[in-house]
C-alpha cells in the first residue's frame, strides 16, 4: 500500500520518513516533529533543509486555496521545527506554478472576494523567519511568479518562464506582483511585463536581478538544496537576523534601515555563536555553532 517517494537526490541527501499511499495521500514526519497529511504537496527533508514540492501536475500546479493552505501549513511546521533551518519550494519540470487557480474565480463578485478576503492567506509566507528558496522550472506565472518572488532567493532552470499575465484575464496581480516586481527589476520593465502580460525568460530574470542563478533544468533543485544546506550549516540566529534586516530594506528609508541593521548587529554580540565564530577565526579552526 505504501511506496517510498522516488526522486533522484543530490549526494548526501536523505528523505526522512516519507510515505505516499496509493491514493497519493502523503504522511510525513521530520524527526517526528512535522507530521501532517497532505494531498497537493509532497514533503521531504534533506538534512536540515525542508523541501515542499507542489504536486498538482495536471493543473500545472495552479495554486488552489487548498494547495496554498497546505503550503502555509508546511511552511509553518518547518518554521517551528528545530531540526529544519532552511526551506526549499519547488514544482516539477513543466511548472513551478501557473498562477492562482483561475477556475476558483469563476462567478465570484467583488462582494464575494472582498467580504471573504479571498486568497488572503497567501500572505503567510511573508511571516516565515527561516530562509525560503524557490527552485523554479517551467511556468512561474501570475500567482506562481508572486510565490517565487515571496521567497528569499530564486534559482531557475534555463527553460523557466516567468510572467504576470493577469491583465489578459481582465484583472491585475494580487499577491504582491506589482510591488515586488518593480522593486526587483525597476519601473519600466515591471510596467512592460504587467501591462502587456508578456512572459519573460529565466535568462532575462537573471539579467534583471529577479533570479540569482540560472541552471540546467535537472540541477536546479539539487543546487537549491545545496544552498539551503550551506545556509543551514551557519549560525541560525545570525541567518534569521540577516534575513530580517534585508527584508526591512523594502519597508524603511536607507537611514532607518541602516539604523535597524546596526541595532541587530549589536544585539548579535549577545550570542554564544558570535564568541565562537570570532574565536574560531582567530585560532584558525572550524566554528562549532550552537545556535545560541
Ligand atoms: N488555473 C487553473 N487551471 C490551470 C491554470 C490556472 N492558473 N493554468 C493551467 N491550468 C490547467 C488548464 O486548465 C489545463 O487543465 P485541463 O487539462 O483540465 O484543461 C491544464 O492546467 C494544462 O494547461 P494547458 O492545457 O493550458 O497547458 P498549455 O501548455 O497549453 O499552456 C499555460 C500552459 C500557458 C501556462 C496556460 O495553461 C496558461 O496560460 N495558464 C494560465 C496562466 C495564468 O493566467 N496565470 C495567472 C492566473 S491569475 C493569478 O495568478 C492571480 C493571483 C492572485 C493572488 C491573489 C492573492 C490575494
């Protein structure tokens, strides 16, 4: 009845207690802490990296409310799990995610979506304190592009296709597309993309600064996990502080942002890991982080 999830893994990676039943209901546990049944995502841990794989292939991973609730649930569990330090979100080779589930929008009026804060739960990812890396292959359109942009780092496969095509549906991006795109690639390009609904390539995304690396299709996930493991091998309070400080750059003036950074910088001197890191450097040895 149960079959192990089979996927090529990078060297040294390990799936922790992942089982998929014949009806594709997965039961998972990372070190006994994360335990949840999911239908539209798959969960694996690779050492201290928690992987979330969107798994609605027939709908090109269209982000239904149900799927997004599962993403949120897994993100929150990983954020709480002391055995997990970084998180990777991926899809499959054809699609990271082709947007919000358009079929859910059929017949919905302004009053319907306004009164119920339709898809309002998409914002939860912005509260996750651990680093989140998007490993994008295939389509990352509309809400899929917005999900990738809500992650902290994007690695993309060379055939990945990004875009905000909402305008072609008579709507506009609703999960930060107009805001994050303009911050990442500038006003003129963001206007062109959003107003025309044209897609753009992984290479363009990298040239414009939206994506940090373009990789061969079959390397994207492994490289994202490797990056996650590299980040996970460092002192986690410092990692979280760095993420928090960088994200403040989107909210604050330069002066206020630098002030915030300085306060966090000083506060890290209270960590045992600061003593350890400095001592290890001075004594020319490897640091042993305790995350304290
Ligand atoms: N929603 C629902 N179903 C989808 C979606 C989607 N976004 N995208 C693809 N599918 C389904 C198709 O309906 C089709 O299903 P079926 O086989 O049952 O007909 C299946 O996936 C395969 O799709 P195609 O046959 O269309 O595959 P193609 O290779 O021909 O085309 C495309 C691929 C170009 C990606 C095409 O599917 C497409 O254009 N998809 C829609 C892209 C799009 O417009 N995305 C934006 C959606 S709106 C949005 O994301 C707003 C987010 C707002 C968030 C607000 C938070 C508060």
